[in-house]
C-alpha cells in the first residue's frame, strides 16, 4: 500500500467520547505526518442504539476539535457511502465469497440451542467456543432445516483460515504500538459474520469496509485486540491485503478505574459545555500516551503533527488527570485575545443582559476578569455585579465589612467626596489614591478602606480591579449601591 489511509469509525450509540477523540486525533496526526487521508466512517449497524442526535454530536465534536476528515458521510469520497447502514447491500456478496471458498459456513442453530451450549461450557468451567455443529451439514440436511423455516446465520471458519495462512494455531502480528502480539486462534470460536436477518456483524462489516476503503493502518483502542486476530483471518480469507494495526492503551480515571460519568465529563460536548476550550482538550488528549520530543507540553495540533511518531506512543494505559486539564485550560484562556474571549465567553453570560454594557464596557469587564478563570464558565459567577441596578450582598461581606463602623464611615465620606469626581478610570485612580491616603493618616489600612467600597458596590470582599469596576458601573449605579449599604 502506498498511500496512508486511516479512519475513525465511531458507533453512534452516544456522544463523542473523549477516548474516541484521542483515537481520532492519533489517526489524524498519523495521516498528517504521512501526507495521508483521514476518513470518518459511521458504524451504525446497531439500529437500536443509534440516533441522529449522536451522529450530529460526533460530527460537531470532531469539527470543533479541528479533526477535519478528508472523506466521510457528509463530504463523500471515492469509496463511499461512509455510513454502514447505507452499505448493507455490499456485505452479502463477500459473505458468499467466503462460503464459496470454504472459509465460512451456514449455521442453523437456534438461540435456544446456542444458549444450551453456553450453559454447558459454564457448568464445565470452560470458556465458551461454538461447537461447530453446523460446519459439515450436507445439502440435504440444510434443505430440510430451511424447509422447517430456519434461516441460517453465516459463521467464519477460524481453523480453516488459520490452517490456510499460518502454521499451527498461533497467529502473530506486529502491532505499531505494542510490538509483536500473538494469540492461539483455536480459542476464538467460529463467530457469526452475517446474522440470520441478513445484516453483518461488527467484525465482518469493519473488514469489508476497511478493505474497500483501502485503509492502510488501523489505529484504535486496545479493547479491540482480540477482534484484530479475527479480522486478520477474514482479510486473508478474502485474499485482501492486511492493514497494519496499532492499539492504544486505555484512558483511566485518576482512581485507575474506567473513566466514567462519576469522575466528571466524558463526552467532548460535555467538556465544552463546562467551559473547556477545544484547543486545550486536544492538546491534553495528545499527551495521553504521547509526549513531545522537546518536553514542551503546550502545543498546537499542527506542532504536534510535525513532532508525532506513532512508534513513540506509550503502550501502557494513561491516567486522565482532570487537574492537569484544568491547568491547561486556564493557560489556554490566558492565551486568547480579548476579542476572542469576548466572543467565547458569551455563551456563559446568557443569564445577564449584555445590552446593559456598551462594547467598550464589556471589553473592559472581560479584561479585568478573565485572568483567574479556569473554565470559561467560571465567568458566570465572576461578574453578576456588573449587571442590574442593585447587588446581592454576600453575608460574609455584610458581617465582616459593611457592618463595621469603619466601613460605614468610609462609605459616607466616599459619597460626600465622590459627588464631585468624574468617573473615568484615570481620574478615579488618582482620587481613590488620595482618599485611601486620608484614611491611612487616620490609621485605617488602604485595603480596609477599599474593602468597604468593594463590599457595597460588588457585594463581595474580593474580585476584579476596583477602579475599573467603578468606571464601568458609572456614578449613578455606584451611588445607589453605596447609599443602600449605609445604615
Ligand atoms: N465502531 C467501533 C467502535 O466504536 C470501531 C472500532 C474500530 O475502529 O474498528 O468501537
């Protein structure tokens, strides 16, 4: 195979999982590095678990992460369709080919018969392997079973394929990530490739699609390793070129269990809703199993693509450290321009009436509030006092600050003096400095003086730059709030 062609093949039975995003990223990087093609295929053969909403979520999430595909259901390509449910007429022909070559056989066993076999295996404490009862049925026997109304499934004949292409029962392949892997295929059992209703199973559809789509490298999670042995034999039985395989370690939660909802977000769209930047997410997942050659972890997807080598991927599991992701996210927030921030923060400010602020005021609000943000969504609780006439006073600000005699005195004096002030930042800066100095002379620390004003105007004891806040709010609102705070 000359051209590198890789794919991500999600099953739309849920929103795009962060683990699938990592698999997609590694495929994408491998394609970029090798001037290859990155293909999106939707594996929706399980109609009951599939939904259009999940398909849309997969598209949107991959796009938001910048993992744009060269061929796929929406953009098409030379080997479409790229949605498995639209390919159902393709698979029977290849199943027939395997039947004709003797690498598959019809199986008429009923679910009850198969269940009985499984129970027997359990009783004997043996792993279940299909008995091959139907392997050598004669044409007469098959005709009789058909006449009874039985519809056959088609099973792949593992032993036949193993014998035709390998010595003994051990199948080996050289994994791009994990090195040589092997398995005794006599333990696999003849699995179904076409169900009795005429639809393909995952292991069969995936091989036919990878073959017809000329996939050169299959990079996916290590949970698929046992499937890979089955798939290699199918490729060989079809006389097709076998792609190279690479299996990625799992992503585990900090407690080393499977990453799940109870640890936090797991779908890309959930992370985005929570206020993670897609740039931070993609940078973070790249580091789950891969590390940059210069040790410099903050990298754009293009920089990562240049540095990426599949052989450097760690074969072990990776731990999903939410703390590290948070750190990275706050770093990426700080790298955004103010104009970008103004746009990206808007979805998290919908509970406020942004028309209360002019564009200039909104810009200034963002400038003075973005630095401590870990998540974009943190902005929601950082800015309520910029909106509305009055402000909700935090009980602590009331008790520790506003209820003190010093604060009451400061606020009264502030009203008296500020009447004559022009509420521009520059002017306020100068005036407040003089105001604090006067109180300092009386033995009141500058920060105590400012606490009184902050508590009255913002309802809080800490927050953004006070001069800027006063200028944004303007004299009327500030006076109204200070008057309310005076007893
Ligand atoms: N649809 C399969 C999954 O989501 C794809 C596995 C593969 O890459 O072959 O797990």
